[in-house]
C-alpha cells in the first residue's frame, strides 16, 4: 500500500494569531473568524475525498478538522506528532517581545531550519516527527491522506518531502489560516508539489 496524494491543511485563525502572539504547543482557541474560515474551506477540502484524515491533537486543528467531519462524515484520528513547532521560552510572546529579550533570535530562527528557540525544537525536528506520520500512513493506506495541522509544521514537512536542502527551506513562504498544500507521489521515494497556500478566493 502507498499514498499517492497528501493534502496538508492549516487550522483557522486563533486568538493568538489575531493578537500576533506565538503559539507553539499552547492550546489557543479558534476565533469566530477562524471558525468561519474552517466552515468555508471544509467543502473544498472534502472534494479531495481523502481516504484517511489525521489531525494534530491541539484544539485549533481539531476544531478545524471538525468542520470537515461535518461536511464529509469522515472519521478523524488525532496524533500529537502533528503539533506545531515547540517554541520553548518564546511561546505566548509577541515577535517584538522575543526580539527584545533575544536580539537577532527571530532572524536566526527564520533563516535556519537547524536553529531552535531556547527550550524549543528546530524545524528539522518538526519535519522528522511529521514525516513519521506520513510514513506510517503510507504503509496502511492507498489514495489521499489529509493532515490537519499547523503552518510551521506544514512548511517544514513540505520541504522535507520535496527533498529540499536545509539552506533552501526558508525560501518557502508561510501558509495562511485554513489554506492548504497538495503533494502528489512522483515515485516511491519522491513527491511533487502541486499546490501551495491554496484556499477559498474569499480568503485571498
């Protein structure tokens, strides 16, 4: 068995997103805008007809995935390996607060996937744990897998699955709330990027 397509769907807007604060593993809640984003995107996600759906166990991803469940009737299982990057001492802070306490830290983090915030994890580590989920699904399912997760994880996993050298990872832009990435199998060991940061036109 093997998958031939992956859809990586980011959660809707959260109270931390709206406030410009860094979430990481903190369990922030969807705003009303985020819930509307999820309801708007869910029918489009359902068109991919995923054969298996897995969500991060953090509530912002779980509740986004629930909008898909309500449209499709599909089952969703949870996996904590799909959580966002653990940001260590930066969690809950704004970018300005991080820069004040760790001058140059934000630039270092954004420019190098091997660099981790104090007490946190690097994007390489995030990609490794997310790739474990994909590998397991690959041995259990055919067709399409939908992963409902987080922006940092989705970007890191995309870079890893495409085989990009670490120095090129920062060249991938962010994924907006409730937007998605689509990868298709090119060979047993290679993936091809088919769509990046796609979403409902009303969200663009």
